[in-house]
C-alpha cells in the first residue's frame, strides 16, 4: 500500500510562516495528483490546494496569495509553504494522494494521519 507521512506542523504567531512536507512511500506504480486538506477545530475537513504531475496548482480562495504548493516527483514529496498565517488557519493538515500500486489496480485516494498547525500569539 501507499503511506503518506506529513511533517512540519507546530505553533506559529499570526503573520508568521511555516512549511509542511508530505512524503509518499510504499509500493507506488502511479502517483498522480497530490494535495492538502485541513480540519479546523469543530469544523469539517476542507480542501486547501492540489498539484498535479505537471506541477499545475489549484488553491482554495481562502489561501490564495498566502500559500504555495509544490512537489518533487523524484522524491515523491509534496510541500506547502504557508505565509501570512492567520488564527483561522489553525487546523490539522492532511496530505492526500491519488495513486495506483500496480498495473491492474485502479487509482485510489490515500491519506496521511495529519499534522497540527496552531496559529496563536
């Protein structure tokens, strides 16, 4: 199976920056679109941004101009650079990937266990 492991979460002051990483490992035959989701306290999980194999990004309106997603296909790693952080960015951030584990398997969604980002003074 495919494993996704996030890192880089922590406590940061409003206006600060943080960079998250997510590395994919395991039996990976095809690794397509990867992205980030987040779940604020007491709220539903929401999409933050995605990036495909051609490195084309897509962002939620709430993070445009502040967050930047990137990926290194050779390292099978996706990153999220977060700048000008606000209190409302506080959430558990989850990594997501569309992948196939062999030639005959279909594309499936895989999820990391999440990393907590807390924006507070």
